[in-house]
């Protein structure tokens, strides 16, 4: 019994769909998902993988089929049929990819905003500045020279000043040497920001960390704690806000398991929020070529239980105080100067009477 071609087409279509759906969800190409935002990115990636596998199998299958079926036969020296094209087919294979691309674009835009990405209306929130009108390629420069100067506040400067209020952050940043750039959303010049997710809009993060990138290291400071660290510690299940900038060149904060990457740019205050969801130690990589030792600019992110994080923070504060105590003479028992310095002056051969005279 000869099976109609329409049945074959239907069966092949079902098979391709099942294979694409299975591989799209079981490809194993992504690392462990360790943040709440990772599931959103994974869903988008799996969708694109499903579509890509389906198209690949269809195109390659048709190609192999035509190579076999219409191959040159032995002794056949005739010319091929003069086929001039098929307009309906050309419309079909143009329309389908266009619909797929449009659908993925809408989906990816929705994912980015669900993660707290750019405000789509921010481009209209700041006027065009005279500096922007003088930029090369600004076709409207000749007609908008009378536009008043931008009087909007410099958000980068405000965020920088706020971060520099923390002594630990001020000790590692060189904000006084790098001017903070004015945001200009109208021409795309903005500090990169991934803010809170829609359900956390208007709520402060559970933890704020100031991150400074420099050749070739990441430095993490925890405001109001005097803690400075070379690795990032965060509590699991708590929203974390990273405020970062760079002291020299552009760096990129990338943790593959979080599915997040953000640039650290000199003169701009970048922001990224995420909620770690799985305990563990993950690699933090600079994903922007920043110099000859770029490959060595790596550290780790430690996601731990809140109580473990609190214990680590306390240890760091104690260690910081001990370091300070080693550098400065501290009088914890509120002794008199003679009593406090007696062990030291005795070894130096200084009599208590002399010390008393000097003190008075």
C-alpha cells in the first residue's frame, strides 16, 4: 500500500516537533541555575534552542533528501528542468522566519523587563543636550542649536557621592580622578542598569554591595560595615544589589550560573540586582577584554545560608578591627597613660616619673 505524501509530511512534521521539543529541554548546555532570574533566561534559551533544532533538522533533511532523490543518474547527460522559482514557497520561507524572529524578540524583551531591565520609556525622559547635537553623525545638529542645556541632575555623580560616603569604598575607588558622566538617554548614553523585578519594585534590597573593578581584580565593599573582600559573599534567597564602577578601563561582571552580566564602566555607576537561589561557590569572571592579564581577572561568589553569611560578616569585622588594633595602640581597659604604657616603657628603660611629666 502506497502511503500518500501528505501522510508522510504529517508524520515527519510530528517527529521533527517531538525531537525539537525534547532536545530543547534536555540539551544540557547551560550551567547550574543559581538565581531566580536564571529560570527566565533558561526559558528563553530553551525556546530558541527548540526552534533552532527544528529548523536545522528540516533544512538539512530536505537538503539530504533532494541530494539523494535528484542525484545525477549514470548515463543521464540531459540538462535539468528550467525551474524559475515558486512564489508561494518563497513567501512561505520568508514569512515563517520573520514571524519566528518577531516572536523571539517580543519574548526576549519581556524576559529582560521581568528581570528588571531598561525602562522602555527612559529614552524620552531626558532632553537632547548641546553636546549630543554636536556629536558626529547628528543630523539634527543644524536645527536644534537653540535647545536649552540639560538641567537634569547627574545621577552618576549622585550615586558616586553616595558610594564614597562609605570609607571602605572610598579607600579603593578613584572617583576624584574620573569625572562622572551625565546620562543622556536620548542618544543611548546611560549607565547600565538591571533594577528590581516588577514584584520588588519600590522595595529596598536585602543587601547592597559596592563593587570596584580594576586591572586585574574585583574588590567588594559592604557599606556601613567596614568590610572589604576579594570575593563576593551573599545570603541565599535574599535580593542583592550590586553598585559598581571601574577605576581604569571597562570590565564586565559575569556569573554564568546567575545568567547575568553587567559592564563596570569608568565614570558611570552601573547597577544590577539578583536573588541567589542555590548555595554554592560560583566563578565570577571579567567578560570584557581589559588588558594583557584579562584572563586572570577571576574571583568567586559564595552563596551561603543567611546565618553563615552573618557569621562570615562578623568574622570579617573582627579581622578588620584586629588589623586596626595592630596598627594603632588601643587602650581597651581605659587605663591611665602610665599604666597602659608601663610594660613598654619598662622594656625601654623609661621611668614612670618621666612619662608622667611628659603627659602633664
